[in-house]
């Protein structure tokens, strides 16, 4: 059977629901067996996933790979404290991960590395026959996105971008409400990433969130690499927390798709001001020309004629807000004011109502079932859910609930928005990464309480 | 002296502040004299302005013009109740307003007619030497906008679009804060018109806000004409309530200008659904194909590299919200959650704070002075301020605080957004209606407590 035919069977099975993939070569164990995982990148984010793995009895941590002794030591401390057996340790520079992939005992990998390493690592992992769970975002260029799709199709290996906000409790309750037609026909949705990251993009080289004006080699943790993207790129660099949940509500790649987008960016002031404030006017980084506009706004059109508004706002002092808005023919929910209005069901005509009772009433079955398991995991518990979903899909040898088409569709917003801004706000056509399958696929994300 | 030279002197004087215009032919009285006003259009909106005029002792209502006996009767009842002398009544069809303009005793006109009549009436009024106060919006096409500018420049007659939200109490407090640098350098602003107008666009032909599925000839008041724009046009049809205040904060046409915009529109569902709900599936209007997308989103770029986001959302059930957001390098204010965050001045790092104490602390001098006068006037008092500003400028024979450049700049968003949507979200260049004067003009809007 050719690879292509294999994938067609796979895709057809997946489109019918959480069906078993027919043709994995690597995974031959029965469902509910142990999943053997390798971790590529155990910085703070990777360590979070590692902790989720160590607290489960259905996972064996086979190997860990990183490029920094300090991070590796922290990861191994977590292993030691868990009482689990010590995994194979690979500390052999940026391409050491290939040695991890050579390990035939590994079923799946979790990739938590700098963005620019995601695509090549995902490609190598799928080619090595591993299930891939990769941190946001995957694919910094449209070409990379296509290569990820074609590689997943050719190898039959699922690739899941670990977008945790799809599992946020209020977001899942609203998804539940969308599916129960509370909002009527969806019309307009909003989301984004509005998070003051100045303390993440700069530190003192010691404390990851410590005060300081350093980035790159003199910094520690994310500031070592993430800030480079603010120096060199101008666009929505981090779309998935906003667009993931929205895409699931709009059935993107499942009867609907994004057709085009336009992005506008403001001037860049926040990062420079922060360097001056924390490091002084004469700090070398005060001379850096940060390209990333402080606020980047993106409009997206769908084939079903909804619009989506995305905002990226990470360089200014502001309260955290993903800025969700879900609006349909019956009413509207917004998270910034924690309010809802559903016509004919509110207390007063045209008055906002506290969303809380609605969110509790429509609490998603997954949260009802697993809230206590998730308690204590990162980001209010949603990190538990996204990790669990990947693990359960990999154990059962089925397609992941967020698949390669989702990963690249959400990630492609970054390069498309950069292109739009560079071209004076021109509307950019959105690729159809499913090559037409979006017309036939069904939405099986979180349709039950299984994962 | 040629008209052109006259206007240059006028503009130079205006740019120096609230200086006296040097060369009006019509107005020869000293400041603080009576202002003689004619009203063109006395529907409900015109009647509101009429009431403001009747309660003042510095205004003589010389003539009233309308096309409907019912509205005229209501207007004359207001005159009678005020005890003021009966104005000349003109009820001679759509062009009866020209007879009003022929009246040499009229200094200024207030135009409150259907949108599509604004431009021609403003042009005729300026050519007749009248001060023009015109309801929003003015100019449905770019050509009309240019004609209004050139006519104001040629005749030397000011034209003020009566944008009342520029005078909303919280908006003026925030303007005050912007000018006192509370937000630092401005980066990104938002506003819009998010108002469920279904009950305005349709009625039963008797009650202007009554239940019903009629528009056009069978309807009453705004539904007679406003709904036609939802049938035939797709764009941001009503930008000024959002953009007016934002433009003043950003010094648009005064050291800054809009350079381009892009608009996206959703499908149109709300109006059709409303017709079916109120008139049944078989109502003739259930067959109407409404072109106006339920939610229209517009991004605007400025020459000083800020961005502005505008939303137009009038066809769906939802709470009223103009959706203001003012964000700078120091912090952010939003009206939907009535909250603010200013770095280093909040109670907690990165937490929203109730905006109320800030709005009270920075209450604008105009509101401090006139709040009691404005009490009881429409829309929370702001209608008093916008009317007063026009009257005071006309009495003192100076440029109006919102001038012809503002009127057309704000109004031009409608045709530009229609063009962008019709061209698949293409970015549209924004005309410079000041022909370069924006680089030299100073912002003198509401700089004191005079008006």
C-alpha cells in the first residue's frame, strides 16, 4: 500500500470520528498500554509537560533531550522527586534530538523548543514514525506549513499542536453553548493574545522573570530566543491561543475554512521603553530597533462568511486578556467584562448579564469529569487537558483531536500577517492546507467526555 | 480679496486657536448677540435640537422646514410650549429647504435629514452664506466629501458635523487624560457603533420604535429611509460616534492623519431574522436581500503609526456599546468593562481597576462648568454640549470646534469601507482632505471651558 493510499484511509477514518488509524507501523500495542515518550526541550514549558507525564502511570519517560545543563538538571530533579526511573539523557547540542528520535522504543515526542526549531523537529519526528505533540506555534513560513501537512499525510503520523486554551474551562463551556445553538448562527468572533510579556522578553540572565534589559545570549530562558522574533518580525507572532478556540467553534477545516486575512501594526515603542526603564538609556539594547508593532490587529474572513478579529499585544503594560468574543444571531459573550447577552433570556432587554451562571450551566463534560485531575496543573488546569488529549490519542492510536491541519492553519496566521503588514495591509489569500478535505471533515474535537 | 485668499486668512486664524474669522459677509453682528437659526428637518432628531434652541435666550428660531405635516406639527407644539414666537413654516417638499436658505435673516442652519440629503443641503447652505450644523454623517461618497471641503474653503463658511459623542462625559475625561499624558504615547484606539437598531430600522408605521416589520413608505420616522442603506450598502455606515472622539485624541487633521483602511464584513442575517420574527415568513420584507453585513470591522492606520479599530454592529441582539479603548505606552482604558490600567498607578500589577475615580478626577472643564445646564438634554447631556459648541462658534463668528475637515474625514470611512469590502478587503488609501494643512494645524477642540 502506498503512503498516499494509507493516508487517505487514515483521513477517511478520522473524519468519521475518533476512529482507529489503520496503518501505523510503529505503534503496535493495544489501547490503554503504556505510552513511551521522549521529551525534546525541557525548558520551563517542557518541564511542565514532563511533570504531567511523571504523575501518570500510563506513561514511561524514555528519554530527555536539551541543549542546556541547567534546564536538564531541573528536569532530572523533577524525575527524581517523582520516584520514576531515570530516562536516557541527551545533551549533545541543537541536533542531539535526532539521537532521541533514533530510539525505537519511543512512541511519541513532546517538543518544547524555540519556535524556529518546531518545524524541523516535527518533520524529523514524523519521519521517524513518532506521534508528535508540539508546543505552539508550528511553521513560521507557509512553505514549512505545507511540508508539515505533506509529511503527516505521507507518514500517517499525527501531529498535534499543544494549544491549551482550547481546553480553558470558560472557552469549553462556550463551545458547548455554541454546539447547543445558544448563540444561534455564529456571525463574528474575537480573540487574541494580549499579555504584557516585557518581563518574559527581558531578564537579568538569572531569573527567567527577573528584572533586566537582557535578551539573547546574556539572558535566560525564553528571553534567550523569543525576543529575537520581536527584533526581526512584525506580525501576529502568537495567534494560536486566540484562534484555536475560535477555529473549533467555527468548525474550521471541518465544513468551514479561513479564506483571507489583513493585518495592521502600530509603531513599536514598548520594548525600547522597557529596556531604557530597566537598563538605562545607555544600555546596548536601547539601540536595538524592534520591528514588532506593539499592537497587531488581524481580520480574518471565513468561507461561511463569519469574521474573526485577532489581536496581538505583548509589549505594553496592560492586564492579561485573551479578549474573547463570540457573537451570533441570538446573542453575544465577551470575556473582558465576563458578561453575556442572549436575546429573550436576559433579565433586561439589551443589558449585559454576568456570564458565570451560564458558564457553570454549560460546563463541558470533559471538565465535569476531570476537573479534580486537572487541579494544580499549569494555566488553571488546561495544561492537563491538552496533554491528556495527546496522550490518550497516542495510546489509542487514533488521530489527535487537534491535528496537523489545525496546527498549520493556526500557525500560518503569523507569516500571512507579516506579509499583509509588509504589503501595506493587503488582504492575503489563506491557503487551504486540507486541499479540499475541509468540505467533508466533521468536527470531533471534544465531542464527548473521553478527551 | 479673492475667496481663496479669504480662506487662507481664515484658516491661518483658526490654526492659531479660537480666533475670529476675518471675512464673513453674512454675519456682521457683535459676539454674544442673538443667533438666528433655521431648522432643515424636524423629525425626532431635529426636534431635539429645536428644544435645545428654544430653551436658550440667545437664539431666534427664524424658520422650520420639513416634508411631513406630522413632524411639523410636533415641532410647532414644542415651539408653542416654549412660549417663543412662531417661526416661518416651510412645508413644500424635498426642495423646500432652498426657500429657507433664501432667508437673509438666517445666520445658521441645523440640518437633521436623511443621510443622502446631507451633502446637497450643506453645499447649498454654505453657498447661501450660512453657518452649517449638520447631523451625522456628511458625505456618502468621496466626491461629495471633496465638494464639501472646497465649498467651505471657497465660501469661508464653517460646517460642523454635530458629532455628540465627542462630548460624552467619560470620553471627554479620557481626552483630558490623553492631553495630560496619563496614557503616555498613544498606540492603539478602538471604538464603534454597536447598537441593536432592529427596532429603529423597522416599525409598524405608527410608533417610531414600535414593533413591526415595515420600512420605507409603510414605516415611520427613521425606518422610512435609514433601512434603505442596509438594503443597498455594505460597509461601516455610521462611523462618527466611534471615530470622532478617537480622532480628537489622536489629533487627526492636526499633526496626524488617517492614511489607509481595510474593512471586513460578515454575512447578513439579523435584519432578515427580525422581519421573520416580527412579520412572519410570508411578510414581503422577508424576501428583501439586505446587503449590510451584521458586523463590519475596519482597521485604520495613521501617519503617526497608531492603529484604530472600528466596529459597526447594528443588526443583532446585543447590549449597547461604543466599545472604546484607548491604549498608550503607559496603560489602557476600556469602556466595555469600565476599567483602566495605568502602569505603576494601579493597586496591583497587571490588574484592571475601576475607571470611575479616574474619570471623576479628570472630569473635563467643560463638564464641570456646564453639567447642570446639560442635565436633561438627550443622550446623557452630550447633545447639549454639541449644540452649544455650534451656537457659540456661530455667535462669535469663529471656526467651529469640529470643522469641515473633521466632518468629511469621519464620514469618508463609510464609502472607503464599502470599497474595501467590495474589493475583498483591499487596503484603501485615505484622502488628505486638508491638502497638507494637517501638518500645520493645532488641536483646539475643547481646550478650555468656553465650549
